[in-house]
C-alpha cells in the first residue's frame, strides 16, 4: 500500500482533520450548554440538546467520506453507476415474447379483429354521420 506524500497528509490535516475536531468540540460544548438550559427550565433546549450531537455525527460522517473517497459524492456515484449497469444488464437479459407470437387470449383476439373491422368500416377521424351518409349514398 502506497503512503501518501507529505504535502497531501499536511493538507488533509489542515483541511479535514483540524476542522473536524473543532466542529466536534463545538458540538459537544453546545450540547452541554443546551443540557444546562434544560435544567434551567427552557423547554426549547430539548430540541437543541438532540440537534447538536446529530450535527457532530454528521461532521464525522462527512470527514470519513472525504478521508476514504476524497469526495462526498464519489462513493455514491460509483455505487449508482454499478447499480444502473446491473439494472441495464438485467433488462437486456429479461425474457421478451417473440414479436410474431399470437395472442393467447381468445377474447383479446376477437376484440382485436372487431377493432380492425370497425376501423375498416368507419376509419378514424371521420364523424359517424359522414360514415352513415356514405353508406346510404353507396346503396
């Protein structure tokens, strides 16, 4: 396993590690402050007492993603690209009925023949009165 260059480790220290430590310390301090406010009877402080630890956990998660992938979205995009590739490959492997297959349902076949006959007698786009006038004129 290759070790990272010294400038990369130093950059990660300044850009990732120190801000993460500061953010977690601030979240811990704010959590303690809100817990004390709860003791003083400030009911709104309950929400903040739960919110600050969650923000701290979010900071740790962001830090972990940057350390592991170098980006928050890189891990997501590779997983989604793999998932889309799997879905596309399974879609091409799915069993499609042959194009020349006859319908199995006899009622469906009867309906399709009725619709075809109806469209020959009364083509779409003409009003029923035109079709009736044409039939009367043909007789």
